[in-house]
């Protein structure tokens, strides 16, 4: 009975090693993914690993009402980061195979 548990433990260690390897692969992939949000004259590009790659504001946005410009900028940034986060989480959940990993999901 003790030896049966050792076999199960060995399988779990293999699975954890595979998950760790897959997570590293996903991290590399996410660096190359670009999430683009074009909204109301504001363009935001965020990578899958949540790095801001591009941020552009059309002249017209800056010439509008100050609070309107703030809203357009904030909205585009929020949407881009939200979509990038969702993409990263989706990819990570696939490799975890339903496991609940604290701090990851």
C-alpha cells in the first residue's frame, strides 16, 4: 500500500514538471501576441505578457473636452489589458487541465 502511493506521487511529480514546462512555453508565446484596441481615436497595443507596446492618441482626442479625452484613453487601455489578461488566463487554464493552482487563476 505504501508503494502504491509512491507510484501516484511519481506520476504527480511528472505532471507538475510537464505543467511547469508548458507554462514556460506559454510565457514565451505570450510575449509575441499583440492585443490591439482602437477606440475613439486612441490606439493601444499590449502584448500577451501585459507589456504596453504602443500607445497613440489622435490629435482630435486631445482637442476634445478634457474629461472626454480621459475617458477615451482610460477605456482603450482597460479594454486592451483586459483582453490580454483573458488570453493569458485562457492559455494557462488549458495546460492546467482543471487543476486549481493558487495564485494562478
